[in-house]
């Protein structure tokens, strides 16, 4: 059931963005978040923005230090 809730939330976000004219895509990875983001950014140079939740960035304390090299 948890996976279904996750998929429904992603679908709702995608629908809202599409209706607003915002291109959005989701990626999942089995590695740590910083490595996964760096890998995705290397593969797709057209990405303008990456949004991270506070749970990923330790409430903002790790984002600046680890992600500035992207």
C-alpha cells in the first residue's frame, strides 16, 4: 500500500505541474542522494533546478557544502 501512495502522490505532482506548464520528471536511485543527483546532472545538462526536501538535506545544513560542486 505504501508504494501505491507514493505513486499516486508523484502522479498528482506531475499532473499539477503539467497543467501549470512546468516540465517535471522524477528519478530514483539506490545510491546516496548527492551521488545520485551528480550522476543525473552529468547525464542531462538541460536540468535547470533540483529541489530537495529537508529530509534529504538535513534541514538545509548539508545542501550547500555537498552540492556546490555540481
